[in-house]
C-alpha cells in the first residue's frame, strides 16, 4: 500500500514539473513572439506539441522500467531511442515539407529537444535517488 502511494507521489511530481515546463516554454515563446519575432518559428507550436506527446511516451516507457530493476536500463535506453528516432523522423519530414526560415525552425526544435530531454533526465535521476535511499543503497 505504501509503495502505491509513493508511486502516485512520484507520478504527480512528474506531472507538476511537466506542467511547469510547458507553461515556461510557452510563456517564453509568446514573449519572444512579441519582442523578437525572428527567434520563434511559425511552426513552434507544432514542435511544442510533438515534444509534449513524445515526453509523455518516454515517461511511460521509463516508468515501466522502474517497476523491474533488472530491466530498467533496457526500458530507459529504449525510451531515449524512441525519443531520438521519432525526433529524427519529425525533423527530416519537417525539413522536406516546410518552407520558410528553416534555421529558426531547427534552432527552436533543438532548444526544445534539449529542454525536454534535460527535464526527463532530471526527473528520472530524482526518482532513482529517492528509490535508492528507500532501499538502503545510499549511505
């Protein structure tokens, strides 16, 4: 019973941080749209939506790995591979079919890629640290 409550707390921490990340990136994008419109691609919201969906998918895959310690590295690397491959196809498809300032588009894409990947790594390390303390692996 306690384990279920802890997992619920971990899940809610992810969703809280995820919501904050979405609000911050959207707020910065809206502000830059008015201050320096050349810094934000016309397709920024498509990129933001893509990373929103792909982050949830990666989180679900990584959480499956948290349930099985022996298989954790496989699930985590799988979630990163899914993120990378989906991102690769997304950016290649975009470069072929989009017109306009592609440099701004690619810059927006990679900035969001780094932000969302960093958020997931931070969140995962935080959960693993709490899990290792709970299981007595850390002094």
